[in-house]
C-alpha cells in the first residue's frame, strides 16, 4: 500500500470548511483498484490522507484533488477574500 498525507492551510477555518465542502463531493472512481481518501478540517487546516494499492492511482488522485483545490482557493479569494 502507498499512502500520502497533506495539510493545506487556509486563512480561516471558514475557508477550510468551504474547501472541504467543495471537494468532498468529488468521489474516487472505483475502477478495480483500491484507493481510499479521507478529508477533514482542523482549525484552518484542510487535512487529506490517501491509501492506494498503486502509486500511479495515488498520484492521479492527489493531482486531481490539488487542481480542484487551486480552483476553490481562487474562487474563495475572488468572492470571499479577507480585506
């Protein structure tokens, strides 16, 4: 098994929860390969952990989620930024 843990800091806990709610709906595809992703918020940190049978699947899942988080972060900055 391969695993990866990431903590992404946001300006506020509210922003971390917005990010969580935006990405939680993006489920992992089940194409015969086991991958499990857990996402949570602790204070202003979005915490993500993965476990996968193959490194390729882990890399693809992490890349997809991180690209989505870039978009979510840009949206937060545009429409709900701190002033």
